């Protein structure tokens, strides 16, 4: 009998994610875990009550493939109110199993073998694997180190006949950088009269600070007509475990997106969709998010400013970058591991957000935590 041959997956060089590694170390040392990119507090009681009520009412079977019409209509209303763009809820909005699935489906929709996709680094770790799994070729461009802005001249020089798509993420994970008006006008000129599509990852759209405005690609006709605009209820409502997100695109693009979507997940769970649709009717449930997280950002920054860490600018998201070059010359991986052992605080090194080796003295912390957790963690970090 022949033995089964050794299996090589389509991602043979991919190991355990840095998030799993650091969380495991945090558990082993009973550390405060600021590496995990999600809240340690619960979502609204009202939202939980709504989910329970729809379950009890019997809404427990498959939802329509594009999502419940109630939720799609609410999304359409909100985007029109915030960004002045009307997406048809019947043909231009699809409810998804979170942003990661949305991204994979968008890449599957766009990419043919050999297509090039421009990605800015540091980058969310699912972008490159999703591109490669769909036969694409990632073209990575490093953001400017001093402020994580986009080096537009390099972008222009990187566009070839094979360029199919450019991926954007604003507010940006892991840096907290935010696109400005100059970025948008430059991009509009760059893609004009070119057959280039855009993926705009906007999952932190409601977490933006200091008077900055979220410049959704939905605002601009020249961008929205060629874009998949992606967002997530997990980030907005502190429900990352529900895996609920959505995608907006032109009818032409969405028609192709849904062809792929239906064979990946078909639809996400029904009671959550109906509950979120009802919850969205009160605009304060998402409009108050920026002040909520600004208070947490300001608390953490105020607590840590007496330490030897240097705070990088944070204009959005619930992540703060810390420069530890005044503390140690170790690389960020070793420093992060030692930090757990010495202080009992887990952070994330930023180098795994790059596809090539970088010399980094920067780590990322998540401040979507209870105030008492931030206070305790800050005391430990200030002890270095």
C-alpha cells in the first residue's frame, strides 16, 4: 500500500502568526495582554438583548445571500448621511463574515494569475496571503518611516501593465495613520484613465481623532466606481467574535463579488444581522465611538509619557506605537518577548507587519482595554 505523500499547502512558508505567539507567551507568564487587537470589555447590553429577541422570535435560518435587506438599508442610509454616497442596498451592498472574509472575496473577484497588487507596509497580515492564494503578485511599498505617509512617487513608479489593484487601509493598522486630502487628490490623478481597482479597508472608520475626518473612498466618484469599500461591525460595536462586516461597490463590481461570496460563506447568521440593523437606527451607537476611544488613547498616552518610550502619532484606530530605542537596542521580536518576562506586559513587534526583514525598535499596543488594565500596564511599562 502506497503511503500518502507529504502535503504542501498553498502557503508552505507561513508559520504561526505573531498574534498567536505573543498571546501564548502572555498566557504562560500571566501577563497583561496589550497585543490582542480587540476589546476586553463587553458590547452594549441593548445589542445582546436584540440578538436574543430575534433568536427567540425564530429568525434562526439562512439569511438571504447578500444579507438581510434591513441591514443593507441601514448601511446605505448611514453611508449616504456620512459620506454623501448612495449605494443601492439591493445591488451594491453585501453583508459578510467579517472584514477578513470580505478582503479574501474581493481579491478572489479581482485577481487573475500574475496580476500585481500594490500593498503598503507595515500591513495587516491577511493581505499578502490572500493575494498569493488567488494567484496574485504582491508589490510591497514601505510607508515613510517618520509619519507612515504614502510615498506617492514610489507608487507611481511601481505601476505597470500588470497592476490590477492597490490596497488602502485608513485609519491604518498598525500605525494609526490616516489619509488626508492630498492623498486622495493624488490617488484620483494617479488612477485616472487607468484600469486599476482599489480595495479600501475602512474597518476603523469611526475611530479617528483630533478633528481628523475619515475620507472614505465612498465620497469620491472617481474612486468609488473602481473600489471595494470594506468595513466591520466588530470594530464598531466591540463584537469582533461575531465576524460581521460588509462590502460596498458599484453594481458591476458587486455582481462579480457575490458570485464568489456565495460559495465561500453564502450568508452570515441571521439574528446578528437583524439586531445590528435595529441598533444602527440610533446614530449615537457609532458616532460616539471616536470620543470613547479618544479618552482611552489619551489616558494611555498620558500614563506612558513619563516612561522612556517615545509615543508615535496616533490619529485613528485603537492602536498606539511605542518607540523603545531609548530603552534597548534589541530587535523588536526579542524586546517584546523580554518585555513579557520582565514587566508582565505583552505587546506586538511591528516587524512581522513587513514581508521583508526590517530593523525596528517599535512595538504596537492595543488600548481597547478597560481603564484599570491600561493603568496597571502603564505602571509596569514605566518601570523599565
